[in-house]
C-alpha cells in the first residue's frame, strides 16, 4: 500500500516505496538525534528556527554514499528531501520579511493578521524519550515552547528492542492512520495497526477554512474598531473617560454579537460618553433634537472662536459649551450677549455698570457670566442694559434715577443717546421751573422731574402747557411790577424755563 507522510507534501514522495521511505526517515532521525545532542531544549520561535537551520546544515553533510543509496530507490528521495528543505527555508524567509508566524505543528505560514499562539499548556507534539516513554513539547502561550516531564508512551511495545514512537502515517484520503516506531538499536522501523483516523482531511480542511474566515472577520472587526477608537480620541475625552471608552471597545472585539454599529450605539450610553456630550443630554431633557458628534464639535469650535476674539478665553470650557448647546443658544446670540456685556457695559461708562449693580445686583466680576447665563434671554438682557444706561444719564446730570423711572422711559423707546440729550435739557430748565411752581402755587401747577420727562421724552402736551403757563405767570408778574415790556422781559427770564 502506498504511504503518505505528514512531513512531506510533494507528489514524488507521496507514493515512494517502503524501502525508500524508510531510508529517508532514517536519515531524518539521525539528523534529529544529532541536533538534540548539540542543543538545549527548544524555547521560542527564534530557538526553533536556529534548530531548524542546524538540521538543514546537517542535511547538507550527508555523505555521497548515502545519497547514492537513496537514488537507487524507486524515486529520488534525496531530491525530495532537498526540495523539502528549500520549502522550509523559503517559508522562514517569507515569515521574516512579512512578520508572519510559522505554525510549529504544520509548518504553514500564518499571516500577521491571522497569527495566533497556541494556548499556554497546549501539548504541541511529543519527542522520543527513553524506552517506553516520550517527552511532550508544550506551548508557553507566547509563541515559544518547552519540554514537559517524561510520560509513558501508550504505543510502546515491550520487548520491541527499544522502539520509539515517531509519528502517524495516513492513507490517501486521511480516513486511516497507523503509528510509526524507530528502533535505535536495530535502526529499523516498525508500524502499528491501521486504525480509523479521528479527523479526516475534509474535517481538517474545513477547520482551516473556518479558522481563516474567522481570522479575516476578526481583522475586519479590528480595523473598524481601530477607526472608532481613533475617532473617540479626537473627541477630546479626558484620560479617565478615554480609558473607559477604549476598554469598552476592546471588550467589544471578543463579543461575537457586537459589530461596529451596535458598538457605536452602546458607546453613547456610557457615562463617559454622556459626560463628554452633556449638552445633548440637556437638549434631550428639554425636548430638543440632539446634535451629531460632528455638529456638536463644530458648535464648540464656533463658541471657542467667539470667546477668543473678544478676549474671554476663560469661558471656552467644555462645561460652558454644554450649557449653551443644551439651551440651544446659537453662536450668533453668544456674540451679541458678549458685545452687550463687554462693549456696552464693561468697556463703556462705569456709571452704567454701577446702575446695573443697583438695579439688578450684577457685579463687575461676573458681568460676562451673567450675560452668558441661558436663564436670561437676550431681549431681557438688552432691556436691562438700556434701563441702566438711562439711569446713568439721569445720575450724570444730578437727577433722580429710580429703576421704575428708567424702565418707564425705556418702554417709550428712550435709549442712551436720547437720555443724555433729554436729561441735559431738563437739568437746565428744571431748577427755575420748580422755583416758579412754588411761587405760583395758587395756580395749581406742580412741575417736577417727572413732568419734565413726560414733556421731553414722551411729548405730553399737558406737561408742556404747564411749563408755558409758569412762564407766562412770571412774565406777567414782572410787567405789573416794573412796567417792563414783554419782549425785553421774555429775553431776560424766559430762557430759564
């Protein structure tokens, strides 16, 4: 029956005669023994490659007589062995250049994206020990291997002249296998009975295909998760938040039910994620649509630019951004609020800031923060500022500046410019007009600051008639007492009222 071998995978060897196969195997055993005598136990991939190189060197030293003997067999086994060695050398070279691994069991090249190490403690193979025993070669889980304690060889035949288990041979379709032994005393091989192979070639190929597919899927998943992780790093998470994020992503890699889409949805539920985009939580609570991550980050950038342009970098914080985003305050409105707070108040007339403090308990230290507070809507902030400006104009001219008085005038459209012009005129008229009001009290005319404001700012006709009546009374009084002409008298006194 033709024999098939685990170590050789070329057609010229698959159908060699028993004699030729035995001769080739003897040569390989001698090489292995020579290597074993000159080396320590193999540990790690580097040591395995070194041992393999020594085995290759040993094969090159085979005598001419041995080569001739092998050539006399049905097939040129020496050529086959040389081809096998060359294949191994090529595999080692490819692995070194690409960063791939070499499976210690099959000799196959495993690409970097698929490369995995056997679990620590896994028995990779056995090597022959003393008669009746064999030594397990065990994986260390890091790509290396070590020798375990010598164990009983279940295939050892007592009285067999020191038979040592070498390997299993398989038939052409991998349905049968038999154990192969080498007697170091006689230099002969013996074989066990053919038995059912616990794993067919189809099963093996199926497992390999499934492993390759799983490895490819895992690599695709790793690529997708690496992109997600890189994106998360660009979102400005703190170190502790990013630690939670990356740990979650790594755990997702081993969860077969979690793909990139599911991962993204689950990420948004993490406490760290919610803390980073807290403005969206505020919007959700207020019944507003949440922003995408890109929209949220763009909004933060716009806010930050506005604060920098106006010298308020201290407000360019994640917490401040979240408050503004959560309350749906646009960057345009933020700019208007800052302009009011800084340009009209903080950098304007100090009296305006004083009146704000008097009217609304706004201090100089938190004026910008007050105007950025989303609880205060922009129209109300503008109204309060205008009210303070009107009051400051009244104080400038030594007049009363109660909050209710200033708010009433603001309601009639008075602003800072009108207030300054009007109060300038009122301050000239009011002292003399009030004096005449007291002199001619019998006329029932009581001309006050409020009366003057109604005439000047509101255009009230009755207030204007009251002032003109006092003026006429004064002119008439002078005419009766001195006989002075109306024209000359009006020039002397009318300008005061």
